[in-house]
C-alpha cells in the first residue's frame, strides 16, 4: 500500500514560491512501515494518475481556493481503486461535501499530525471511518516536517510554523475559529532544528507560516496586570519569553539567513520586540492593514489597527526598525467609497511599504462575514453552472464571479476597475524602481524589480484577473520568470551548521517593566 499526498492546483509553474508545509508534516506523520510517501505538489506539476494503484491511499489537502481541483483528484484516485482521504481547512469545514463531490472515503477534521497513522491503519484494514475528529492538538504534538523529502531546486522559500492560532477575531478570517484563539506555540528547540536542517540544504529564505507572530501584545499583559490576574499574567509572559528565546537563537544563524512572517501592526508599539525581530533576521512581515479608514476597520472588527496618520506612522516604524512590510489591504468593504482607493494607494506609498496586495473582500467559509452573507443570500435565486453563489468554490474558475456581495455604493465593475487601478499604480515600473532603492546595488535593484513583477503576476490569478485569457498570460509569464527568481533566493548549502544553543538570558527584556 503506497501513500500519496497531493497538493491540488489548477496552475503549475515548474517552480513554486513557498513549500506547502502540510505535505512535509503529513509525510512525517506517515509511519516508516509504509515507506516514504509520494509527495505531489501540483503548483510544480500536475499529478500523473498512473502513479496511483488500487489499494493505495491518496491524501488530499484542500483550502477553499483549490477545492474543485481537489475533488477532481479525489474522484480520479477513487476510480483507480485507491482509498481517498481529505484534510485541510476546507475539508474540516465541509466534510460531507468532500464525500459527495470528491470521492472521499474519509475526511480528517483538524490537525492531521497524530490521527494520520490511525487513518492509514484503518485504510489498510479496509475500515476507514467517514470522519475523523482530530481537533486541535497541543503544540508539543505538532510533527516536524520531513525536509529530507524536499526536491532540490524547486522552491524559493521553505516554510516553518512557530505558532498556530490567533487571539484576534477579524470578521473575514477563519483562523481564530478553526485554529483557535489560544496561541499554540512550538518550543524553540524543534523550530530551530527544522530551520537548521533547511539551512544545511541551502535554504536561506524561510517563511514562518504563522497566523500571527506576535500573539501577546504589551497591552494584553498590561490588561491582565490591571485585572489583577497573576495566572493570566504568567501565562502571557511565558508565551512572550518563548518568543524572545526563539528570536535570540535565530539571531545566531548565519547573517545571510532571511525570515518572513505575518504579524499584527501592534508590534510597532513594542520596540524590544521589533529589534529582536531584526536581530533574528526576520526582515519582512505581512501586516494586515485591511482598511485605511476607521469605518473600514469597524467593518472587519479590526479596531486594534490604526487609521489615518497614526497608521502611516505605525507602518513606518517597521521600516525604521529594518523590517520590510508587505501591506495587505481589502477592497469591497461596505464603507468603501470611490475616494477610498486613492486614499489607500497614498497610504501604501507614504507608509513606505516594500510590497502590497489589494485583495477583494471574499466571504471565506468559517468566517463571521461568510455566516452573515450566507444568511442574506438564503433566497437568492442566482445560479452559475447550476451552483448557488454561497458555494462559490464549486463554480468553475472561469465562470466564478470576482465580487460576491452587492456593494451599497459601487457596481462590481467599478470595484474591480478601481482595485485594478491601485495594483497598477503600486506596481508601475516607476513606483517599483523608486521602492527598489532599499535594495542597494544596481544588481539588487534589478532583482527587486523582477520579484515585484513576479508577485504582481502571480496574484493576477487570485481574484483580480479580469478574464481567463489574462490569467493564462500571467501564468505563462510567471512560469518563465519563476526559475531565474528561484536562483536569486538560493543559498549555499551548509552541511555542518549546528543548532544554536538555548539562551539563558533571553527572557522577555521588557519583563521588568511589568513587575
Ligand atoms: C502560510 C500561509 C500562506 C502562505 C503559504 C502558502 C503555502 N504555499 O503553503 C501564502 C502567504 C502564500 C498564503 C497565500 C494564501 N492564503 Co494562506 N495561509 C497560510 C497559513 C498562515 C499557514 C498554512 C500552513 O502552512 N500551515 C501549516 C500546516 C502544517 O497546517 P495546515 O495546512 O493547516 O495542515 C494541517 C491540517 O489542516 C491537516 N491537514 C491539512 N491537509 C491535510 C490533508 C490530509 C489528507 C490530512 C489527513 C490532514 C491535512 O493536517 C496538517 C497538520 O496538522 C494559513 C493559516 C492556517 N492556520 O492554516 C493561511 C490560510 C490557509 N490561507 C488562506 C488564504 C485565504 C490564502 C490566500 C487566498 C490569501 C489571498 N487572499 O490571496 C492565498 C492563496 C494562495 C494559494 N493560491 O494557495 C486561508 C484559507 C481560508 C480557506 N477557507 O481556504 C487561511 C486558513 C488563512 C485565513 N486567514 O483564513 N497562505
Ligand atoms: S486576520 Fe490576522 S489578526 Fe485577524 S484573526 Fe486572522 S490571523 Fe488573527
């Protein structure tokens, strides 16, 4: 019985930006008695169905965006006589759908690290259960990835998770509902072991695939102190101390190592944290700006973000501390008006963002926005290819709308055109060249231009493409440019690199301030 793990995608580029971490984690969760699993990442190349034989197990991961392709693979694998098992965020939310449309024999809801061995055993005994409630396991039970199975020369960035879950509750995000609001933080020992293994292989760019790298803010600790809650204070400070411990150890890695993470802008109020990040080579972070107006922030339950001039200042603080920001903005919020687009473009420029993305509000399942929208759509008769809009992921990609909710002030067309306009402005050659000053040498500036253009093109398929011809053109361009880009990210293998030792004095430096 061979085990196959498939990461579905409609587009294959030959080279990919970030390793899909789940593939290497589930590989680690596969008992040695089954041999090494066959890992298929369709963002590199499509699955060859002939690899699958009767009696094999095919594990497929789906997030909402790649569900349709995932279901195609499931049906295909089932026709070839394999056991079909689905997992991932979308399967966790809609297990029945994976059975009805994806040919699933079994669906794993939640974390696969521990349950996967049992699923394989049950398949081997011809007794898989329709649903495995795996839930949220403790951080200590997360499996470290099998990086020894990573193909060489295919990915630009590797990905290592340090913490799962997020204490916030943004309306468009499913993370806090599926992964929980209690941060599940891995110990720095296991994180460092993975990172050093990757560095030995020659990866010097590593994405920290965290929901929120700053799970405890200074305000959280102050609040717990004010509430006279010593247990809570201790818990929060332990999480912070472990963060600082991790960063102190990352700081000892070779100086050309580069990390990128996702973080809330509250970190800008915490100078020790930012300087520890810089020292730890965490030189870039995706910051969810979402909206530039107080009304927009209210729309998405993100009142901890700033608007106006404070926002510009907060974002600049990252840059002033040596951390590049990829600002993420959402368009299509109910409070957006025609002038919001120009205001956003202006903030993106003034805040000295290195990269930016301008995504269209999409009701993802598992979010507050989705639940609200689904309710309002109860009596909506619209069907595309026979599918109601509230199951938009099942609509063939070419027919899928780009805007889902009726906007109170703008037509779909206007929203899309204005969004496109902001992308075009931010990624015009003139603007990119101006931003490329941060890269230094002429060669580095040229590389910056190339990467900016690649980023822009790869995004042309994630919600803003005006038509499928444009998306196909973008894919061709990205395929062509991705290979030389990967070389820019590659590092020198360092087979002898040692794991930095635990740091005795790395306890949260600001701790004294809270006593
Ligand atoms: C890192 C990350 C990215 C990275 C890297 C993606 C990559 N190549 O890996 C980048 C920045 C590129 C990215 C992009 C996007 N992302 Co993203 N991303 C994440 C993040 C933070 C971590 C993913 C990760 O690596 N986790 C670590 C692995 C080990 O965990 P896991 O994938 O959940 O797998 C575990 C279980 O789910 C289960 N499991 C998973 N698969 C399977 C399969 C089987 C067979 C079994 C048994 C079990 C199993 O077991 C695993 C181990 O416990 C998640 C948030 C999250 N908490 O998951 C969002 C998340 C997956 N992303 C999300 C979104 C929306 C996007 C974008 C669409 C954003 C945008 N607007 O453009 C794009 C889409 C990109 C694309 N086309 O695929 C959403 C998906 C929501 C949904 N319903 O689908 C999430 C959940 C975040 C959110 N805010 O809600 N993302
Ligand atoms: S959008 Fe970011 S800050 Fe908000 S809940 Fe999701 S992970 Fe947390």
